[in-house]
């Protein structure tokens, strides 16, 4: 009788499981906001845009009574609407007020920090270069804070197209979910043209994005293939595949669910790297581990480069109503 350990040793197949991975504090808070709102106010609860960029999370919340809409106009007057973790422009709040909507803001506090920076630098009449991806919800929300002052820089090549009023009064900010390396490359390109370019008071790329990219860099060179669990509209998940390839992985793939893994990706592979984006619940990763184990990759080694303990409290307006409901008994 051959034990599983002996079989694994014989095949030499293993999984390097990245940690940290999956949910960050901002995503956890946003998802919890929708769940608590459904319990407190009852279904339906309207959510503007996807609360986080993950198919499974959205489907799960829809099953509980959340209705996802693109714009406030789709929400019945007087209803409750939750704004997604990616943040919204000030005009979205005005629209909600005009429709007498009860708005709950689930914007990640780290995105809110970038919004504050944008408003502050605009008030001081700076030109603001926002490094990010055109059309991403977070970029639209941040740019909406000071549209007259903000120019988008979408990658290093965009740096050469920038014009500013005063090269001594210019600062860069960034989307929180970018590749750390590509952002630094973009900043370096900008500084070639604008040597006095100022940096934000603290790094805009969020701790969770940086941490997930760092551990992938650690494991990538040892991997024949890296599988990232996440959705195609999740910026930080897409970046993880790019980071893995840049750091030496022979192949990299993004999947929402275990069944999307093509067995051809595993042919001839002995080491599979596995991680997940910041909006991915860990049960989806466990499904992938089971899928890989069934194909001989039963030896799992978790590689840890950071321990995350940060948590964010729920939005004030929701906490206030929860407290009032508890007091009523």
C-alpha cells in the first residue's frame, strides 16, 4: 500500500501557496456592509457597481437579496444604496441626495485617503498626475474629486504625453491596486521630464496589493505555472499574473473557479504557485487546492512573507442604525 506522502514524493508535484492572499480589510468591510445592511433593513438593498470585483461574491450577495445597479437612477427613490469599495466621485453623492436615497459609503478607507490627497493638492492649485487604468471605477472616483486638476497617466508610456502648468507645482497620486514595480517605473519616467515632481505623503498603493505581489515574487521563479484566483475586472488580480510572469514563472493564469483550470496547463509541471486577489474569499482557493490534489499536486507548502492584522470598522451611518436597532431590542 503506497501512502499519499510517498506518492507525492515519487511524483515530486507540489503547490506553493502564497500568504497573504485573498480578502483585504477593505473588501472584508465592504462585503460585511452589504450583509449587515440586508439583515438590518431587509431585502432588497441596492449596490451601485459591483461591491468588489469578484463574480462569486456578487452572485452570493445577489442570492441574499442585493441588487447591483450601474447608476443611482436605477435605484427607486427613497431606497437604500451602498457605494462600492472602489469609491465614487462627489457628484454621485449629489445624485443620491436628489433621489432621496439612503446612501451607505463602503469605500475602502485607503481609497478615501487618496481622495483626501486629491482634494488637498487641488486646493493648493497643484497639477495632479493620477497613475492608474483608464475607466477603472477607482480612477473615475478619484478624478471626480478635482477634475480640473487631475490628468490620468496610464502606464510608463503615457508619461511622455503629460503637460503641466508649473513644473514646480506637480504631484503624483495612484490607484491603490496597481503593480508596485510598474508604478515606480511610471514615476521614474515622469521625473525625467518633471524633476521637481512631488510624491504623495504616504504610498497610495495599498498594503494588501503590495503584500500579495511581494509573496508572488518570492515563489514565481520556482513555479512552472502560477494560478491566480480572481476576476478579470479585478485590477489587483490581473496584476498578480503579470507580477508572477515578470518574476520568472514559466506561465500564469487567472481563473474565477477551479473548474476553469485547463489540465493542459499542468502537463509536465512539478510546481504550481497559487494565490488569490484581494477580493477573493478563501473557499475558492480551497476548491483549487482540492482540484490540484486530485491531479497529483497534494503536497502543499504555504509561503508566508507578511501577517496582516489590519481591520476597518463598518461605515458610520450603518453602525449608527445597527446601534439604534439593538437599543430597541
